[in-house]
């Protein structure tokens, strides 16, 4: 690509002019940043979603069938009619 100048279009696309036609430069794919690893299983969570609720700070689906205690109240994780576990007072 000797003696070719790189042009920038109105929308930011880069191209060369070859034989009177625009030849666009392919953009490299953007790197996707992975989110921090989420702990799986019946592990205590510290996000605001779990801190600001009356039920235990554990994901109910991961602790299905288990009893946990919070503020001197026992909670049990039981599946509903759709099979999704939810915390219920015990």
C-alpha cells in the first residue's frame, strides 16, 4: 500500500482510494471485557441487591431446600409452581 493515504469519512470510517473507488479498512473486533467471576453455589452475596432485603443474603435458587437464618428469623428456600426457588419464612 505504498503512496496511499488513509482517509477518514464523515462517520469515522477509514478508507483508501484505489483506482478511483473507496476501499474501506476493516475494523478489528472490539475486545469484550469479561465481568468479574460470579461465585456460584450457596455462597453469601454482598451486592446491594442482597444487603437491602429482609430474606437471607444468599441466592434462593442455589440454596434450594436449605434453611438459613437472618435477624433471628428462619427462612427456607422452596420451589414455586414453576420450579423457581424463593425464600419463605419458616
